[in-house]
C-alpha cells in the first residue's frame, strides 16, 4: 500500500510499518487527552528497542508502496 493508505490506516487506529524497515519500527497515531501538552494528533515511531519518538516521513517513505498495517491497540502514554 502507498503512504496515503498508510496515513488513512493510522487515522483508523491501525499501526503501520514498511517492509523496507525489516521489522525495526512501527508507526502509531497518538491522540492527545486533556492532560497532554500536545494539542493535536501526531505520528510516532516505536523502535525495535521499544523507544517511542515523534516521526516525520522521508521522501523515500512518502513515495514507497511497501506499507502494511499491523493491528495493535492505540498505545497509552
């Protein structure tokens, strides 16, 4: 699937990743709650080590067609 479908999948609550990442990360959408300092939803990546950081797509990510969904619940912070 391409990035536009991956973004839509994120908005529906799925995690997504790329085949090219070789299992080294997955993306999820974080929806801020009333106690969050963030005010808008944002995408973060969970690394193979379990670390989470905000994420922005590279040109290669935007143009890739190897995205796939992973059914996981939204992770709480």
